[in-house]
C-alpha cells in the first residue's frame, strides 16, 4: 500500500484465527485492533466441553507459543499429540495469547461489529476502480454493555468471525420448518453440555436430535452416556442422509478421537437395543412448540412416509452458515453454493470429496476479493464447507500478510 504511515488493521473476532492474525500484525509492528462481541474465544467457550479431534500441535503455532513464553517462561502447554477440550484449549493457549504483551492492549471484547462500509462510497460505486482501495473502511460498532454505538476506521479488514454464531435451519431444503421460527428460542442449535451444566435439562427426557454430522454424533453419544444413570432418557436421532450408518469412517483414521466417536455413534444408530431410535432419509416439515414445559411435536417424512414424534427437548445440530450481513455494502464475491468467498470456494472444489486432513491452504491469491483489502479468513472462508482445520487458518494468516506487506516470501513461522 502506497502510504507513508503503516496501514491500520481491524481484525473481526478474537477466536484462534483472529488472535493469530493480530499477533502476526503486531510482530510486524503494524497497528491492529481486534473487535470481539463476547469474550476472547467466545465460540470455543460455547462448545468448550467437547474434545477436539485434532491434536494441540495442529492448533497452535510457534509464533503464538513464543509470544506466551515471552511473558510467562514457565507456562505449560499440552503435549503436541494431546486432544484437549475446547475449555482446556482456551485456558492453555487462547487466553494467555490474548493477555500477552503484544496483544493485551489490542483486543476489545464486548465490542460488536454491526457493519462495514467504505467511507464516502456505496456498494455499487467505483466498481473495479482503484479509488475504492484508497478510501478507508468504516466500522459501525456497538458497546455490548452500554448499548451505545460509534464508528471507527481501518485501512485493512481481516474478517475472522467464524460461523458458529449463525445456525442453519431444520426444514426440508434448508429453510425453516413450519413453526420453527416461532419455536427458535426453545430449540438448541449448538453443542449443549448434556453431561455437565445442562444435565438436568435432558435427564429422563425424550430428546430429538436432528443432524447427520459429528456435532449430532457427539450429542447423541453424550445423551446415551447420560441414560446410563438416568434410564428414562430416550433419543430420537433423525438424519437426511440415506445411510443406515450415519458417519463415514476412514480406514486407519489418523484422528483417533474422530474415529472413536464415529464408531460409537454408528453402533448406537444400528444396534436397535439401546436408548437411541435412529431414522435416516428423514426430512423435517413442521415443528409444533407445545409450551415451555410441554415440549414439541415434530412432523417429518421418513423415506417418503409421514411420521411424527412428541419430544421433550429438540436439538438441531444441522450446521452453521457465515454471517454475510457484515459486508453487505462491500463488493464481496460470494460462492453461490457455500457462501464463502469465491476464490477460496473455487479452490476447495478440487478437494470436494477429500478428508479435511488432505486439504491444503488455498494460497494468497484466493484470499483476494473485488473489495480491496477486505480478507475473509478462518472457518468463515470455508462458508458452509465443514472441512476447515485451524492449521489451514494459520496458513491463511501467513498468506494474507504476504499480500499486505508485498513480501511474497514472508513467513514468520519458518523463522521459528
């Protein structure tokens, strides 16, 4: 960037990728501010009782460890091969990183970014014109505690807001099922801690779990464990897929925690003599909310035949979607299928059937948008594609700073 002063960088989100991006900027002595609407690692906290499939060594960097050790030389990290829970990951790595000397004055928690625009320009103006890149970004911010709003400016925006905060819907075709909008506040769309702080909510209840991925499998397995001490607990597990075994297992899966979960979930779904009633090929048509203490009635089609269930609790582990409203007034090229940025989405098509471990970073060029200097990193860059790994996000951070600095060979990780 042809400016006399270094560019002001705004990082949206204080999760693993947002903190890493801010650390990279600070190490390069670039001015940076991180905006986080909740706590540091808010989304990780929400599913913090769950154990990560990927080991700690894949979810931390040499840069981050060095920054933490600079402040706390005796700080103990998990072993590289340990698969820790989300809460342990926050405590061992993310919170110390946010508190380290390079970042402690850069992170603004409880500060929500409502929208981003260009100063003096609308979305449809100066298309393909270099003038857009010369105008600063305007960030509309809200102080979560006070409720007051203000605007600030930045020259570069790194959108690391993730996807966990915006759930998808239960209904056939991805839209809300009839009645779902009315019932939304009473449906759990995340990974509830059914064996911990939320045990009393689910013990000895009939629970419907909708979804065919690893989040749903985690919930179902935890509910089955809960039923060992609370035998009236019953699980109705509903998936869209055609397979009688909901999760695909990989031969010699290097992620052992993932394989253990898949094996147990498939067993619960197929054995027929436990506490799980499994139905595949199921499409949800309607959700009747019967009242806070009366539960739900689910209406669905199972292999084309109409079915209904009365349940006490409803968990919708149906995936997450990026919040694209932040950049509605910017020129972002979105993939029409995944809602991720088009450059990354097009590169991911080459790995459509691949396991997440074999998907590499897509390279600096794919991170560019028609909107100059607005970059989408982390899980949000994958859109609805759930194959994102943190190590890919760290590689994106490295790649984006080669663009920001104009130094193609820049790699702060390699130096360590």
